[in-house]
């Protein structure tokens, strides 16, 4: 189970990108997913904490790695 890196809550939902259909809009309105918009960028976060609102995941987990930053 995932937990928020800031508040340690386990109330984590997926952030979904792209044009949402009716079913996905319904899930978002019930708080089961967050709609991330139609622009899909490599550094978009993957998850949102429902407790504190922090968004995380995606490439940020790799770009914060000293080994990879040294290679850039």
C-alpha cells in the first residue's frame, strides 16, 4: 500500500491523464481518482494524497536521485 511521503497517510488516489469518459468523470466526482488534465507530460505526478493534497510519483522520484542528476 502506498503512503504519502509528506504526511504518511495511506489515503492515496491515482491521477489519471487524458480525455476522461463518463465513467472516469463519475469516479473523479466520487473522489476515487483525480483528473490530471489532457496534457500528458513526463514529469506529471502519478498519485495524490487525499489527506494533505500532496501530489507525487512520476519522474520526480527519478530526477531527485543523485545518480541520475549527476548524469544530466
